[in-house]
C-alpha cells in the first residue's frame, strides 16, 4: 500500500501539464518500477481512463489502486495523486491576483510550455510502439489527430467511430 501511495504521489507532485503529460511518469511507475500492469494492460487502462468521465490521472489511479488493493487502494492512489495539485491550486488561487500580469511569471509559463509538449510527445511514441502501430496502420492516429485538431471533430466521436470500425473489422 505504501508503494502505491508513494508512486502516485510522485506522479501527482512532479508532473506538470496534467493529463497526457502524466502518461510517461505513470507508465514508468505502474509498469516499469512496480510491475502492477503489463505494457498492454497499461495501454488498455489509458484508453479506458480517457473514455471515462473525470480527470485522466484520477481515473488511472483509481483503476490501478483498485486492482492492487481494492477500494482502499483506489482511495489511497487517488488521494496521493491529487494532494499536491490541490495544494498548489489553493496557493495559486490565494496569490493569483498578485501575480497576474507579472511579466516574469508570464515568461516562466511561456518557458514551461515547450517542456509540457515534450512530456506529452514522449509517451505517444512509447504507446505507439507498444500498440504495434506499423507503417501500414500509422494513418489511423494521424487521421484521428487531424480530425480533432484541424476539423474540430469531438474526440468522443473519433473514439466511438474507431471502436465501431474496429469491431466491424474483427467480425469481417
């Protein structure tokens, strides 16, 4: 239980950018360091956690915690994941008015943005490799990203259509 708490505390405390940026550190903790999930199980949990309502990190923490230690494990993992972000949000809320418009703070946030992009991009390649995406199938995530980014198609619609098409391909 302690390792579950420590692992998810690290993910919550040291990951900036939320959601997708948490995939790489979470994968490192859940798959590589602790072996709670295999790479394929992790990918399935990522997909499920993204499809469920709520925050990705909280859904992942609840899922892994429940799998390892039942309801108590889910509560411990979720609490560990959200402790530091909640404290930071509360501190920012208290001091926001003092720092809003501060040029130094704005430059700090501008400098952090490229790092967040890298944190998001890194797990994309890891997940692509683990998902066995080949040159024959790489058009699927590319088309999905384009539909969402360039044409404003809802990710829910893209995932639903992909699920239906995947099911049909399995039947045919």
